[in-house]
C-alpha cells in the first residue's frame, strides 16, 4: 500500500521568533534553517572546548568596534535564523538589544559530526545571505576551511555557494576579510 508523501510546513522567522518568545521550545537547541526547524546536535566536551578556543583566538585579533557572539541567533532572511557557533558583527553588544544581527562579517561553525551539514546546508544558506567570510573549524581533519566569494548556483541546497574554498592546516594563518590587519594562526583555532 502506497503512503502519501509527507507534508512539510515551512516556518517564517516571525512565527519562529514568536514561538521562542512564548517558550514553546524550552531549552531545546532549535534553529530555523530555510524554513525548517532543525534540532542542533548536542555539544560534547571537545566541541565545546573548540568553540571556546575559537572565541578566544578571534577576540584577541579583533580591533575595536567589533563584537563576537557565541551560539546566538542571526536573522538572515524571512525563513532563517541559525545560531552559528561564532559570529563577528560590527558595533557594540547594545546595538543588538532589540534585533539580532542580520549580516555578520564572519561566521564560524565548529564541526565534527555536523561537518557535511555545515558544508552543504549552512554553507549554501550563508552564501545566499551574502556572508562574505565563512569558516568551518573542521575537528575531523584538524583544518580550517575558509569559504569566500558567494555566488548563485542552482545545484546548491539554497541556490548559492562559495566559489572560493581553501583548507588551511595548523601551519597556516588566516586573515579575516573584515579586519585584514589581523592574522590568526590556524593552530590557535584548533583545540
């Protein structure tokens, strides 16, 4: 007997934000990605340590006028409000008191079991949002993947991808596009 296809409901960011405000999700780690509610993977000790390591290295390299946000929402479009592991946004924390940032200058995901998702889904989503500098701290291969130059690509999950992809080893240095005077050693980004 044939089963009818599943019907998926796409959520709008305004609906999602209302559910969050009402406490519907409690402490569940939920993200709105492309209109779908995604349960984020649990953060183990190594992953959590890596986020702290990245946070420390990025903050140390930032000039004044930048804010680092850890696992907090970014309002990318009408149907996406992901919570990247680390983002860098201009201004001061108080600038985001009434609205989440919408255009981070740098988004960083720390990936072990989420590596494929972070490359394909989140990479396409961030490219579509126009984020110029996206890094994946790849804990599996102990490299930092740097994604730049977003462009339309009909074959990508959300219709966009990064044309420039570099895989940097611990011996390398990465220079953020938004603050080119900073140099961050890849070793400093890996736990």
